[in-house]
C-alpha cells in the first residue's frame, strides 16, 4: 500500500547552542523535526536564519539531515540565533538566549500558509513567540492549518520570556500540550 508520508511542520527557533566544547545545532522545534524525519515523515522546519555564515551552515546541516528547508527564511538584517549555555559548579545549565535574531522576525509567506493548510501536524513553542512578529507569524500559520491538523504546543519557559498572552494563545489552539514538571505550576 502506497501511503503518503505524514507532513508535519515544526515552527520556531533554529539556532546554534554555543557549548563549552563547541557549537551544536539546536532549537526544540528543529530537534522535533529531525526526529519526525527519522520516523519517515516529510518534516519541514519553519524558521528563519540570518544572511551570515552561521545561517548558511544551519541550512546546509538541515539539508544534510534530510529536512525540507523551503520554509526557512533568510533575513538580511538579523543575525542567526545563538544561545550560550553555561554550567554552574553542580552541572546545572543556564542559557543566554540572544534577542532580536532572525527567528524573532519569522516572515509568513503565501507558500508557508499553503504548506500549513496541507500539514497533518504542527509543532510550535512558546519561546519563538517572545517577539510580536514571531507570535503573529506562529498564530497565522496555526490558523491556516486545517481543522484536523494536530497542533502540539511545546511550552518552553525561559525567563524572562514568559508571557500570559503567548501561553493563552497557544493553549487555545493546541490539540496537545507538552511541558515539564517545572513548567506545570507556572
């Protein structure tokens, strides 16, 4: 039987985690897309990178991973996102998530909205909605998806980027909500 591959979109941040021993491709939506691709889905990353070496390296890496990058915008005047991970004496990580990066300004094109209308599932988070442009883009993409598309809201609370408006907007549109034990009380 020739079944069509599921079409999930992973909307949000794509970035480099700057670790003590070098950089690693990151961003929760990007990780989800990779795993979905490994399971055989036609996984798309919906994000943005800067028109810089770090952005080009991300696009190359995503392509090598077999992910569709047609919905990753290249933004000339915003840098590719980096996150500095720091470990304390006990090995607990804290993060410096730089602001005003490319994915904060995710553009919504007719092609992305058409892709969303065909999607079987959409994975989206709270962090990538910290900027009004990212929030508006995410909501437009979710609203363009069909009524049967599964919408997975991955709550990723990183102070100071915690917003009642973002959480409420995501919860109202979500089919499934993912959070950890620390995020549940918030």
